[in-house]
C-alpha cells in the first residue's frame, strides 16, 4: 500500500478530476462509493464530491472501511519494525480497441459476440467497457486512422487475445459466432503448439484472437 502522503495526494487528484469532469473518474466513483452507484455518469459529475468523499473512495480501493481505518493501517505499515512488504498484485488488464463509430462497435460486441455493457461514457458515448464472463474490453471512438492501411490484416496485429478453458468451449463459441454472421480473419484451427484458435474481425478492422486447449 502507498504511504499516507501519497494516498492524500491521490484523494485530492480524484477531487480535481471530478471538478474537471474527467470522464473515466465517473465510472470509478460509481463503482466504489455506494451512494453514487445508481447515478448516471452525468449525475456523478454534477453531484457534489468532497475531499472526504475522495478519501472514502481511496480507503475502499485499498481494502479499508473508511479513511480513519486506512490512516491507521498506513501508519502501522510504515512502522520500522515491519520486516516485509507485500508485493503489489496486478488484478487484470483491459485491451483498448479503437472504433470509428462507438454505437456501431457497441452493437457488434453485444449483439454479435455476446458481451454486456459495463459502462458507456459521454453524450453521445465515445468510451466504454464491455464484458463477458472474465473478459473485459475497452472501446474508444477515434476520428482519425490509428493504423496505416491494411497493416493489421497483413501483419496479423492483434488488438486483444481472449482465452477459453476447454476445447469444447472454443469449438462451441466458434459455431455460435458463425451462426451470428460474425466475420473471421482466421477460422478455427489447431496451431502447431496444440492450441485451437480463431480470429474475429470487427467492423473497425480490430483482430480479436480467441484461444483454447486442443482436443
């Protein structure tokens, strides 16, 4: 856990981001603080958000019930008698896929690939997260090309890689996507190293690899 001074700075940063209407902070506040959980992004950014609110948010993010409990925990961890420090654990990674039209991209992932919307930000929306089971993808609308020409298809540059737990699951998912009319860059096949894979081509040219165990 960071030291107490850094945690204070982090809380103040959340207050600044809220005041400046920094779009990702609305989702963080809503997901962390119960009193904001039923509000829209606009409502979160319009609502009062004090330093005490930000400190409560930081405390919950670090596994404490409130700011006083976090202060006590941070002070005990800074005690010179402590002999070890826990190694920071990474809790996940979320690839970012770029789209020319956010609404079209969202419809593809929800209607074709079976994802659900975690949140969408903006009016109209231009950024959001979709999820299916343990897989999460960020979608970001852009107005200019991100890649040159057809380099992604030529070089098979993947935007995301998603794994499944069994050979039966990867086969069934491929069949489901075929039935849904999904476009493929590469159909289901067994790689030389034994993994079964296929690659979905989304409307913006993003290549999404799905991989599972061989038979």
